[in-house]
């Protein structure tokens, strides 16, 4: 799930960069891709720990 969200932001950034040649836009979406990956990984890690505590 994290890879899918990250790949989406990376693809949007790459497509936008090809149209506008704006490196800031590409860097913004690459940053969002990294952030999305981290958020999704943390969410699933937290859910996994919560489910492990439930008997």
C-alpha cells in the first residue's frame, strides 16, 4: 500500500515536470512520495502493534 501511494505521487510529479519543466514541482511531489511512504508504513506498523496486543 505504501509503495502504491508513493508511486502515485512520483508519477504525478514526473508527469507535471514533463509538462512544465519546473524542478520545484518535481521535488515537491518526490517529497510527498517519501512522506506518503513513511506515513503509510507508520500507520500499518501501529495497527500491527495494536492487533498484536489484542488477545
